[in-house]
C-alpha cells in the first residue's frame, strides 16, 4: 500500500525596511518515482499590507522583464562555460517561456528570481535561483 504525503514549509527571507518577503514550498507525493515541490512567494509593505509587485522594484519606464531574462540567460551561459551545467540544452528558450513575474522574493543581498522544478533544469538540480543585487537603476532596496 502506498503512502501519500503533503507538507508545506515557509521561509522568511527579508524582514526589514517596513517590508516582509517569504516563500512557501509545498511538497506532495501521490505516487511515482518521487514527489514534487512547488514554490510560491509573496512580499508586502508592512505599513499598509499591500503586496509588492516585481514592477515596483524598477523604474517606471524600465523594461525590467527583458533585463532580467537576458541577465539570467547570461548567468547560465557563464555557469555552463565554467563547467557547471545542470540545465536543459534549450535553456535560453525555457528561461524566456517560463519566466513568471510572481516567482521572486527579497533577501538582504537583493532580488531573487526563481524557476520551478523542471522548467529550466532537471528535478535533481532543484530550484534554480538568480540573485540581482540592489542598485540605483533597480532592483530597488525596499524602504519605508
């Protein structure tokens, strides 16, 4: 008889400057070779309870989506060139097609964009995360 399993954990990744950011990992095993985990994240301005969108972390007219996708593709190319290659061969297309503006959280070091399991790399590679340090042109460090 197979046993099924479901677990959910969360991690607070940023709690300063009137801002709270965290992610939830929900693991489910319903049979098969292994279970699957999905990640969801949220960030809020604590003084009014409003959610922070990715667009709010960049200047209003800045094409942040293209910037993030191109930078992630370059970071992957650099990793592959250095011999670290847990990615699918068509990673450039996968990054562009799988990019989700809701898949981010904040840390003291910067904005983290992540991809779900299997989107750009095999399951064994885990969640692929890319950090963008806070900068004057964006992403902006949250403030009160």
